[in-house]
C-alpha cells in the first residue's frame, strides 16, 4: 500500500485553512467506505429472493453462485438468511420460494 506524502505550506494553512481542509478531504475521500458498499449484503439477499421467485423451480446454492459470483458457503448463507426471514423454505438440498408454495 505504501505511504502518500502531502506537503502543505504553513502560510497556506494559516491564511487559507478552508482550502487546505478541502484538499485533504478530497485526498482522504478515496479511502472512505461509502454507504452503498455497506448495503451490498442486503442487495445480494434481494437479488437472491428475486431469482428464487423468477426461476419457477426450486433454487439451489449453485444457482446463487452463478448469479452473484460468490462462493458456495456465501450462497448457502444467503439462502439460509432468506429461510430465517421466512421468504424461502428449505426442502433438502434446494430452497423453495414462499410464493411457489401457494401455487
């Protein structure tokens, strides 16, 4: 990763502190985590549920792996979380969406 050296003249800090603060914020904003990145697991769950409903057949962890590009354990965890929420029901190695049970 390395270090980034930033030099600010003392005169600039003394006479124009707002500009120095703005430049430092611009530099450091690259390393902040945005709010959208924090919501990725929630988005993945929504995408998995949508896929389960649209598939028209029981959804497997392999289907989630292919759709989201995640590993097997993550796919199983997403399906288990949906199961805990009552959105899908586990039936052996596959998961059924709650909507398909009503058909």
